[in-house]
């Protein structure tokens, strides 16, 4: 079923909206949640929460493309789930590790004035990702959006673990340089 037809089902408040969404995007959202959450049960809960949130958001929004819309919702729920389980040792999962890696490229501090720069920072990171070639984009987005493990990315790209880690290191360096050029670091 096409995305527009699925969105129309939500607008009609049809009982078929959620099963059709799950059929087409369930595995996609599950993959996002599993990369972030510690347990399959938590991942499943995040996906179910995604369908509920999509149901509530659709009357106000009519997303043209469902994957980023649904993926963003799933990612939000999964990250919230991880925050709930902060009693785990730091670095025990991929989420803290990936975010820690990326933190070296981002401006620090918790000063409220920094929040004003958030939109500019998001734009700069988006522009950086858009400037990458296809393989670099897959690498960057897999690690820092989907929070995939080094092993999973290596397997997907057919690279060694060492090559993947080196490529990510170089990408972070280029991102840091770009943010410094734009005065955001």
C-alpha cells in the first residue's frame, strides 16, 4: 500500500491504519528500536507507542513520507526508554557509546543560551550529512541516527571493524571541522 493511502486511512480513522502501517514499516521501526533499546520487549513497546503516537498526530499532520516520520517517533520513544534505564553502567550499550563518540564534535555545556543554537546546529549537521557521498551517508546515519553497532555497520557495508571505526573517526573529524568553520563548535 502506498504511503498516501496509509495516511488517508489515519485521516479516515480507519481500523486498518495501524495494521497496514505495521505491515509496511513494522520491521523498519523494530530495527530502529532494537538498535537503541536493551531488550526486544522494550523495542516492541516503542513500536506500539509509535503507532499510537502516529494515530494521534495524523489529524494535525499529513506526512508526505512516512519512514522518517515514523522512524523519528520510534527513535524518540527508544531514547526515552534508555533514559529510564540509566541505572545501567554507562557505555554498556550502543546508545551511550555512539552518543559519546559524537559528543566530541558538538559544543558542550548546559547553558540555556546554547539551546538557541540548537536549530542552527541541527541544520549544520543535516547539511554536513547531505554533503557526504552515499556510502559516507549510510555510515554516518547508521551510527548516529539509527545508533547501529560497529559490527552491524561493518557487516552491512562489507567492511572490517577497523575500517568502519577509522571511517567514523574521519567523518567525526570532518564534522568537527565544519562546525568550527561555521562557529558552532
